[in-house]
């Protein structure tokens, strides 16, 4: 890649990135692009120049695979057999008399900053501390030791004080599957400096799953000055199927399914009261990975996201399909659409059924239903 011009001399610091880097170990290959062993990247900007460095995350997963010279730790799209490395992971837990194995610590999606520390993250309960200068892999942290989450997003938000707000799914309690919003403090009291800041994690709010055995999959969530936005989509993870995946010889990703006949539900948590807004808001079925932006205006929450009509995007990234796609196709079967929802949190409770409650200038609508819920239709900002 060639470019002309100069880097500004005032641009100083390190840009950290993360992603899949190794898909073949010995004679074995991962099935899915998102399974590859994590490769850390750093770009150090100094005096108008940039220096690049990369290093594989030395996770327990990486060490175990490299030592065996084959894939021995399962990833979401690749189930490995047998798994002689099981003893390095924490003890598995039981759910409905089935065993759900502990997940990988191959943290390949994002970099999270907590105070002065940096962590590589994925969507499991494990994160790995890294040195931002050398990219050396340091401590392993298990969220589930501090709160009851088994899955967590890789896209947390930061409040004005530097605290981290993130969401995870708890599937450990029988019949009590829920989504947990939790906060990691940016600092701890001086007298407790020896303790990990994770020991000061706080559960802000819990939202019960609409389907106890099939919680929604989610990759991110939204945040405004006063609210957390959680979209419970009908792209769901079947817990019973997941519990038996190893025995049945299938990967965990096969336990995800899209229920196009169901609605998508919006949840709004008041950051001050730490309680969910009681009004029910919904829209049509969709698949969502990334939120774009969210803000408040005149009693409304406005939020933008990228939506798909099915889950073919994830399916496309199986390596066999990806090679075929690149050779034979030039467009997605499900076109990504940038949707803007305008949700009237402060609306007339006595409004007529069928009336549009959006008062901002927008083509987005929010119509009151007979049961008191509000059905939202977005403004389409762009497609493709």
C-alpha cells in the first residue's frame, strides 16, 4: 500500500489492534475465519514516523495447540477431538444435567482498557492482560469468578469517569437465563490496591431472557448519556444443543439459529436508577452485530445499527464457503442495512392505539399497539 504525505508530528502514542492470525496448526485447520489464533498488532506513532509490531497472543489455547502441533482446543466454529488440554481450564459446570465445557481463552476480537491496563477480549468469560509496549501476554482473567456471566461482548462502553460498562449472558442458574449489565471500575480505593479491580465489579442490572433455553446472541450494545440500549434479537443460542454439541460431534456455532417469525425486542436501562424501562418496544426480526451510535433528543432515544435479514454473514465466513464466495460471488445474500430507530421514551401514555408517537422529524415510526407495547419501524439511512 503506497501513500503520499506525512504523518503529523503531534500524533504520538500506540494504536493496538487484534484479530485472527493463524488458521492452520500442523495438519489441522480451523473451520471458521473467526476461530483463528489471536494475533496482536501495535502501531507506535512518534515524531512523524510509525513503527509496527505484531505478536501472537500466548493464551492457554495457543500454548496447548502449538505444543500438540494440532488443534486440540475447541473454538466456536471448530470442535476439537480429543482434548488432552482440558485440565488447564477451570472445572466445567452442569446445566439441566448436561455438561457445558469451559470456553477458549483465544481472545481475538478487541482490546479493552481498564484503568492503565489493557486486555485482549473475545466473547467468552475469559480475557487476557497484555503489555501494550511489548505485546507480551500476561494475566488471565475469568469474568465468571466475579459475576455469573458465561459469555460477554467484546465491545464495552466507557463512561465519563473511565469505568467500563459491558454485557454478558448468564446461563449457569437453572431456569434463570438472563442478560447481565456489569461495571468494571477504572480505579479501586487506595487501601485495596492489592486487590484486582475485577473484584470490585458491580452488576448494574439483569434482564431475564424471553426464552430461558434460547438466549439471544449479541455482539454489542448501545449507550447514551442516561440509558443502556440492549437489542434482544431472534438470532438465538440453544443451550441444550450447546450442552450436547461435543457428544454429537458438531460445533457450537451450529447451535445458533435465526427465528424469522419472532420479533426483535428493545430494552432500555436507566443508568441512574439501574432499572429497565417498563414499556415494551419491539420491531421486526433482524440479525444485528454492530451498533453505530446512540443519543437522546426531546424525550426520544435515537440509535443507529447495521442489520441483516438473516444470519448468512456468519455462515459465509466458514473458510470453505469464503473461498467459494470470493471466487463465484460479488454480493452478500443478506445486504447490510443501516437502520435508525427513533424510540419515544417520554410519550403520552393515553395516546390512541395505532398512533405514531415519534415527534422528531424522521421517517422512523413508533406505533402504539393494543397490548400497550410500541412497534418501531426504522428510517433506512443506507444499504449495501
